[in-house]
C-alpha cells in the first residue's frame, strides 16, 4: 500500500564531524537521509530550500543509469585504452607506446566532447592522426579515417560489453538498497537514461539483476525520446507512463545536464556526483552526495 506524505522543505548537508542527518521534510516518507560528513564536495553548504505551499507526496523514484547506478566513465576509458593497445594506436605517430588516456585527462575530456566516434576524431585531429595495425602510415583520406574510427569504436563497444558482463563491475554504493527500500515503501521505480537501450539493458541486467530490472515500473532510454537531456522529455514521458504527477517524482542524477532535465520537467532532483562531475554547479538540486551509501 502506498504511503502518503507531504513535504515542505529540505536541509542540505552540513560539514560537521561525525555522522549528521538531513531532515528530508520535503519527502518525509523517506524518513531521514543520513550521511557521513566529507569534504570532497567543497561547494556544499548548509541551507534550506522552501517548496511550494501545495502539499505533495513522493510517488516515484527515478534513477539515471550512467554515473548513478554505475560509474561508467572509467569503464569506457578502459575499453578505449584496450582498443588502442589492441590495434597499437600511436598518437602522435612518433610515440614509443600505444595511446593511453589517463583518468585525469578523460574526466575532463568526456565532458568536453560527447560520443565515442566524435571523441576519437577530435583527439586525432588535435594531436595528429595515428599509425596502427590498420594503417602503417597515418590515414589521409576521409574514407580511411572513417574506417579507422569505425573499427576502433566497434572493437571498443564489444570490449565494454565484456567488462560489464565479467562480474567485476558492481552498482554504486547504496543504489540497490535504496531501490529495495523504495519498493518496500510502496513507491514506483523507474530508470531513465540518455544512453542507447541496448547499452542500458546490458548494464541493468548485470548490475541490479534481471528480477529488479523486470520489476521496474518504467524504463526509458535515449532511443525512446526525440530529444536528449538536458531536454526534459524523458522525465515527462516517465511521469506519464508511471501515471503520476511530475511534482510527485524524485530524480537521482549525477550531472548538471541530468539535473537540468529533471528540474525543467518540474521534478525535484538529488545529485550523487562522480569524479568527473564533482565540480559542476548543482545549486538547483535539493541535496548533493558523493554516493548513496548513507542515503535512506
């Protein structure tokens, strides 16, 4: 049976020693959000956000996938580097070793250029087209360059799938427990990701298990809407499929792009950031956490 609860305000994390609690009055049926104080998010500060005077209830919890359910960017980086090593990609061609994107570089790079093929094309254009086992000399024609990019991307995609299926990848801390707690409280659950459906299905089946995935009340991927985040379409569509008001949904995101999509849809949003999004501006979020391990 669904639990009805009204809300009026929320307190942000306060940097104090020990374990603190955040009065989640805005969604009291989640009881109290507890967290261990950390200084990894220097921009968080104690403050409160007033909600509208209307009484509202939490009916649905909506998760993003990449960055929320799993910290996927480092896995993508690993798959790219494995592809570069497999085809002995030397960039610039005078390099003594195959190309390897560092974690520090990729954290910035993945926020600069979106998409796998555009990433490699941009990098090769800026740093010189590489030699490889595919081309002894740097490709000069558009066709050869396209062949190089396509081959690398196809191999990288298959390698990424292997990593996800390997059993070595786990959901981010607190995700599965929070899903189970929300379900036990009678709340609807949804996953909304801008990634392709096949990619999200692969991640969910392996990280949250098939039973939880099949038990979702709504699942939407980038293929299901015309516009990508920060356009709010995917969240508005989710509310419609769930049969709830957008004002009764709580979204968990990891980036400012996802936050913008949620707030434009009229939904409240909690941020659980990653190393590549920790310095983004999350002032529109109702709370900000490094992960969900102490969020209940």
